[in-house]
C-alpha cells in the first residue's frame, strides 16, 4: 500500500463520506454541514479547514532514534514544536536530524517514579535542544517544555514535577552546556555509527562526524 500522509487520509475521508453520514458528525465552524445540498462545503473550503486544522498541531513528526552503548540517543529525523493559538511570545522549535540527547536528565534513583524515556520524551528532547543551543532565555525553554508536555497529554502532576524541577535546578545544566560549547563540543551528527558497540564518549572525539 502506498504511504499516505495524515492530511491526505483525513482529506480523502472527508470528501469521500456520503452526505448522510458526514452531516451527523462534521459541523465545521464557518462551513455548512456537508449534508446540506444547498450549501455543501466545496473541496476548496475543506482544504482551507484542513490547513487550519494542521496549523493547530503543536508537535510535529514521530521520534525516530539511534542509540550508543550508553543511554545516549540521536535523532534519525527532525522533530518540531510550535506554539498553539494564543501562546504569544513563543517561537517554533526545530530539532535537527542528528541531534544527540539523553532524553530527560532524571537521576537514576528516581527512575522508578519518572523514567528518562517517559511519555514526555518528545518534549524533553526539545528542551534538551533549547538548553544546548541557548537561543532563547532559560525560563522560556522551561516554559516550552511544560507546554510541549501538555500537548502530549502528560498527566498534570507529572508536568508540574518536571517543570518545577528544571526551573529550580536547570541552571547548572545550562551553565555546563555553555562551558562545553566554549570548549568546542558539538551535539549534531552528520555521520552515524554503524557499530552497535560504539560509545558516545568515543564517537564525540572524532572530528568528522559532526554537522
């Protein structure tokens, strides 16, 4: 079967529904019900609604990852986050293919409560990237972490714990990243290891593997 994008799938479904079925569940704001023969939504109107629906999606693309021997990972494809409607003051974030991350930096004794690869992983990688690039203030990076976790439907209690933790204790990680970058360390790979026994601590010493 040929791969079909989410947009194509939903669009084809909407257009292909019979009028009697669609009118029961498709009250698109600003567009008459498809079952109304006198004011049926045109393909152009449906396309415009679809564009708006997709525009409201905050988290873009699934996680595709590679891993070193240590629990250190790298993105095999980029991921993104964008602010939702009404979230003024935040900028979209694009994490590139090859970015190296340890997910959520949670101390091992707490793993039974909060796993490093929990359902907040997508948000944690975006936060990790912002802490590395330091392209926005640290408090904004922490707020984006919270918003991204909410987009992922992470439980409110978990969101609160992680957000408060990074807001209170994240400064040391922020400063450490700044120091590592000043020494020339890089975090975005252009060449990936093919040997499963390779360690990140060794791979990062090679000069020709980074973008």
